[in-house]
């Protein structure tokens, strides 16, 4: 099990380029199931989750060519063959469940292992299934599998009780080949939803309103494979932005759109961080006196839950009392116990964490509990006095392309051991 060895208390400087968004690439790869032609994803991040999804496509007899040197993925779905999606693929990555809508649209049926929970919460799929039922599918759940059948999906109005990202993506994909119009109300508004709609529309779909709470999809007969470059990863960008005040450094983040990061930028400015935007560059000066603040994670455009643990690391060294309320997932404070080992003063009561800023953190051996909590611990290691060892960094590799290379290029001292 590889680990990060981090020598802390170092300033950073220079600029960093942001990769394409994992959470945009995954549903875009799934969309290729909807066509029987060739698509190319340019600039795709070479991440474990992306490779697992390519494995899922290959299990349906798609030809997938991953060109690591050029960050390119070619997918040929001409000879796609129906297959159930087996348990270990879904166990590896719950986002595999995103294929169910596209499979029903393409094959008229889909059988997939019910995704297990994960550490951050039970993560049910009730809204995905409710939506598919509204589009005329019959659903059967037994022996840990769910089977969805629909000769021809029929457009309908679907109201999402919660603006679920995955459910919005699943239903948007399914509706592209349904008969008639589908309206998704209380839809998720994340930038990755807009990027997926742009990709589908380029393939010939008719989708309007992506990014607003109401999306209209007019079914079409056929979609054509295309080449496409997904948007940048706003969570990777946010992670590097927060690294500046954590290490009292001034750094530049390139290849970003501030629109996708507004809530993070606004909160950091309220805390006293100097942030200037020049087109697709963000210059962050974190060598400032920080003021405490209160964070509440919300669906986009609110403060993103995927930035919660990185922000908690910053608040743990911000003088005064701050709080973090996690409203999206029921168990996303697993980084707290690890941060306490580094000297943080944090109390958790249900979904609210109260943080008393301490002067500095001290290096310790910690374990990454999940992807974003792991990123938060790496940031803690950057500012802690002494050495920090972060274990289980395979979680971090799922969402960040060699995070240590990018941080070391800014002056950090991280070794993968
Ligand atoms: C996506 O997960 C992201 N993953 C997550 O990023 C992100 O944290 C999450 O959206 C929220 O922004 C990908 O895009 C691959 P949801 P998803 O459906 O689609 C409840 C990362 O770090 N819910 O919006 O699973 C659910 O339990 C990952 O890259 C239902 O109740 O998120 C959760 O509490 C972590 N029923 C809330 O909605 C459903 O049918 C948000 O889930 C579906 C969801």
C-alpha cells in the first residue's frame, strides 16, 4: 500500500495547470453507449476511475483505446453487445451505475449489481429508478441486482426529490432516445451536467436548460459519435486554491473558469484571502491574516461537498471559531479523527463540525479515509510542523492525476513511498 511522505511547513510558489474533470469524463464515456459509432475524448485525465469505466464499456464489447501519452480515449461502440454489469465492477466504482439509463435506451434492458454504500454514506439510487420508471421502464430488484426493461422509453416529467447529480445524468442520457419530450424538474445544476449536455447535443441530442433546475430533452432517433474535450476539474482547482492560504503562499492556477468556483472563491475572500482572476487564470495570495467563517455544503451553485474536507483543513489553522455543516452526505467527516491526530481542535455533532483554530498542526501518521478527505490530509501535511505520512493514498489517485508531482512543482516536498 503506497503512502505519501510529506515534509511540512514549506511555502509554495509558481503556477499549476488543472486537468479535465473526472466527474465530467465519466458520464461522457457512458454516453458512448447511446451510439453505434466512434467517439474520442481529448484531454481525459488518466485516473483509476476512468480506467474502471473503460473496463465496463469493454465488458459490453466496446473497443476502447486509452492513449496515456496524449490523454486521449477512443471508444468504438459499433459492435456493442448486451451484457449484465457484474458486481465487482460496480463495487470498484459506484459511478458504474450511470450506465443503466444509457443501456436501457440502447438495448431496451439493463441488469446491474446494486451499488453498495460507500464510506461517505449509503448513497441510494431510488431517484435514478423513480425516473426510469416514469419513462416507462419496469424495475425488478432481487439478489442484489436491479433489472430495468423498456422496449421503448417514453418521454415524461420527472421531479427529483433531491437534485442528485447521478440521477440527473442517468435520466438525461436515457431520455435522449426516448419517444417525445422529457422534463427533469429540480435537476442538479453542476457544471459537469452542462458539459454532459453539451457532449450529447454535439452527438445530435436535443437538450435545453442544462445548468438550470429544469432540463428539457426531446427524444431523437439516433446519436452520432463525436470528439470532445471535457471541462476542467473544479475540485482539483479548488484544492490547489486552498493550498495557498494553508501554506501562506502566493500561487497561480491556470485553465479554470471562475464561474465554476464562485462559492469557494467568495468564502475564501470573506476569510481575507486575496484572489484575482485574469481570464482563465486565478492568482491566489494566501499570505494574509485569516478570519474564521461558517461553511454549509449545498448542491451547485452552493459550496461543493467535494471541497468540504479541504476547507476544514484551512479552518483548523484559522484563528477563532468556524463551523462546517455537511448537508449532502450523512458521513463525510472521517477526516476529523485524522486531523485531530495532527493537533486540530474539532468537535463533531451530527452534521455540524465546530472548529477552534490552532496556531499550527504537527506532522503525524494518518490514513486517507476517502478521496477528498485524503486530499484534505495532504494539504494538512503541507503546513504541519515536521513530517506527515498519509496512508491509503489509492483513494487520492482516484481523483487527482499525480497530485504529488503538481505540488512538488510548486515547491512542496512530497515523496510517494
Ligand atoms: C456525484 O456523486 C459525484 N460523483 C460526487 O463526487 C459528488 O460528491 C456528488 O455528486 C455531489 O456533488 C460523480 O460525479 C462520479 P448525488 P453522486 O447523486 O451522483 C442522495 C468525488 O469525490 N441520493 O448528487 O452519487 C445521496 O445519498 C465524488 O468525485 C439519493 O438519496 O451524488 C447523497 O446524499 C464523491 N437518492 C445525495 O443525494 C438517489 O437516487 C447526493 O448524491 C441519488 C442520490
